[in-house]
């Protein structure tokens, strides 16, 4: 238990991951607790992007598709992400956005389960997941549609009419974690497929897709992977599904031979079938150094440290701050690496914290959310953040009109 700032500093001194912090640009005077929304900038990334722009694009021009293997980047970086999620290198590809990948894989999954008409998800799932699945239902024109059932009933609702279950492994608001192994097994028992959104898991939890027998997954490059704003996302397709999973966005990069320039689409027989158009080379250049940093860290240590930071935050907030209600599971094994509290003035409180250098975020209607990145957040920062939060609450410093004006992005 952390009783003093000294206790927190002692934990930092013994932290085997402490050395990673120096690999990130973190501005002085900021305690960054939003790496679950936009991961911090790795120090090497700016140079890598500049080199890709100046030397590869500027000097080598179109030759770079071959000489710098731009064309291989989606598979190469995907192969590295695979190692972070318990998949084989040839099962993951970097492409498009999480939203687009969800559409492609969910559509492919429905086609693999003909006659089954439901796509199952939970209320309060990340909006884009629900919106994309609603759109897919309209696109399929009745052949399958989204059915939303409460999380507590979800396992029982998977039946012989379920084509695919689509869930976010770690809930973006509450941080609640699904039992990936148990639910995957349940879906398979009923003959359904399962598609996991790993946006709040990759780069923090020690996800093991193949050990669980997972079918499909997508995830985000700009959160814990530190790939930069709007970084390309990834898609996982278990090897056994690759030959049969048809993408509805059958672009030329998903063709078996893109440079044969055939009129007829013939899908690549492997994970490349999930590519659509030309890869975002600059996005990939920014993403790869972040992924490389994660590959240097021990997965189990990363998971344990992020949960310990969250545990410390919960304990200190509940001991030292008034008026906040925990909205995340208390037990670490049921959470990811972010922790949420509710408060009627959560928006203004988050703004007052940001004005004091503590960056978390607000999620409507009343959630203050704080993310703990195992690679660059320290226990001393958790202590300091809670002390600043305590002051903001005790003095009602948030009760100021400047902190109530909503910006376009919260
Ligand atoms: C962040 C996030 C996304 C992001 O999707 P984009 O297409 O990158 O906007 C999707 N799903 C979940 C669960 C997320 O947390």
C-alpha cells in the first residue's frame, strides 16, 4: 500500500520497466494519463518519419516501394503486432482504420456463417463499433443485423442464429475486461465466430489470441501502441479462416497479384486479402517505432505494472478524494489499464486537472477517465496526480466557467 510519496518513489526505483520512460518525449510539467487515447511520442519517431519523407520519398521517389520495402510494410508491422497479441506473424496486417477493419471482418464473418442472421454486441460498446455494425446490417439488407444484449446476458444469448459476436475486450469507458478465453469458447460451442476489438488491450494486456482460439480481431495503432494521431489500425485473421474470409472491400492490394492488373478480382489467399488500397506509408513509418518499443518489453511485466498503477490510483483516490465514484472493476484481473470515476462535474474536473498539467479525459455523460501506460507512467506520478485531484475537489477549483466550455474533442 502507498502511504506516502516516498512509498511511490520506492516502487519506481524497483520497477524493471522504468528505463522505457526515457524512450518517450514527455513535456516537463505534464502528468500524462491519456496514453489510452493518444499514446505518447517515442523519441525516435520524428527522425524516422523525417527520413521516410526526405530520403525515401524525396530522394528515392517511387523506387522506395521496392528499395525501402514500402509495399511490405503492412505485413512487416502486422507481424510485429502479432507478437504482442499472441498471434502468428502471418495472421496480422496493418491497414485502414479500426472502424474500416471492423466492417471488413464482420462482413466476412457473416458470409462464413450463412443462414445465421444475428451479429451480437453489447450496449455501450464503443460507438464506432455499434455504428459500423448497424451500417453492415443495412448493407446486408436483412440477411443479418445487429442485436444488442446486456453484457450479463451475452454469453447465454449466443445461439444457433448468431453469426458473429463482436466485443471490445476492454471497455473504453469502464475499463471492464471480458474473459476472452471463456467467451471465445462459448461462441464456438454455439457455432458462432467471434471478433475482438483490442483497441484498449494491445500494448497493455498480455493478450493471447491463438491460445484462446480466437477467430478475428482488430485494434488501434494510436493508443497504447504510440503510433501517432490517426495511425493505421490492424486486423487479425486466424490462419484457418484466411482462405475463406472475403473482404467486402476487394481493392487491388487485396488481389493475389496486384501488379498483374487483371480485370477480375482474385483474392490473395492469406492475410493480405484484408488489404484494400495503397498503404499509408507515412502512417506506418510513425507506427513502427512505437511497436518496436513494445516488443522490447516483457508482456507479463507490462500487464502487471499497468494494473498496479491502476490499483494504486483507485486506492489513493478513494482514500484521499471526496465525491468520486469508481466506475471500473476494482479487481485488476477484470480491468485494462485505464480507470474511470463518475462525478456530476466530471467534465469541469478534467478541465481543471488539465490546466494543472494532469491530462486525463472526459467521456459523456459523467466519466473522468485516466489511463496508465506501463512504459512511461510512474507511481510517483500517480501520487502527484491524486494530490492535484484532491486539491481540485477540495477547493472546488473546477467550479469556474472556463472549465465548463465544451471543446469539439473531449
Ligand atoms: C479508439 C477505438 C476505436 C477507434 O476507431 P477509429 O476507426 O480509429 O476511429 C474503435 N473501437 C474502439 C473500441 C476504440 O476504443
